[in-house]
């Protein structure tokens, strides 16, 4: 059996080893880099972005809820901040002089809504709020306007915030924070006018 000269054999082995080593280094390095950069970008994206699906779902469920209550199309329920506020306050019990979720009266509730949703400060009492508003007729009411009532002959003794389609939200002395209809015979009878804060 004829053997190759030692220098040729070692050169050949050296070349093969170098090739194998460079191929293995090249392939491992690139896959590790890709994998780690992918996992870094994936974890970065997860940490910085809120889940758009959950935000969209909660917004659309509130839209759907209030579209049903107001008897309008969901696309007409546009002010997400207003309806989220109403959603979180509905059912709050009535409490004379109250301005919190443990209890609120009609002007107290309207005050908090205006401060949080519209960033405006209203006077504290229903009469003072009415005096500070530009007067608006029933047919001119738009979302965010205020509605006033003379209950049983008492001038400007009750108020609420107009939403849409003759519906308004208010702190009722019997039911707490609720949405009511201006066409309800009771509210129709005592309605005294609308106001738009200046």
C-alpha cells in the first residue's frame, strides 16, 4: 500500500479541518445572532405595546352597550372618554351634596363629569350652573349640553348631561346615576331648558 507523503497528507487534513471549522462557525454564529435578535425584538415589542385587541374590544363593547341604550348606531357613539366615564359611574347611589362614587347628587355628578371629560369647572349648585350657561332649546341640544328641570315647581332643582337621541345621564334621587329619556312623561313635564357651558 502506497502512502501519501506526510506534507501532502497534513496539508490536505489542514484544509479540510479549516473548511469544516469555518462552516460550523459561520452557521452557528448567524443562527445564534438571528435567534437572539429575534427574541430581543419580540420581548421589546411585547413590553412596549399594549395589546391592541383588548383595548379595541373594551372600546367596542362600551360602544355597543351605549348604542343599545341610546338606540343609535355604534358608529354614533364616538366620545370614548364620555361613555367610559358614564359606564364607570352608572349605578352610583344618590347622596345629597356628594361628588364621589360612594354617592353623588345631580350637580355634583355633572361637576365631576365635566371636570374629567371636558376639563371644565362648573359652579357647584344647579341654579348657579344654569346661570353660567348659554341657553339652548330642546331641539338644539347636542352631546355634552346640560339639561335642567323644575321639579314640582322648584326652579332648577334638577339637572343632567345630555347624550344623544333625547337621552341624558343624571344622578336621580330614586335610582342614582342612570340614563333617562327626555320624552319620559315625568321628565317631559318638568323639563325647563338646556344650557351650554361657556
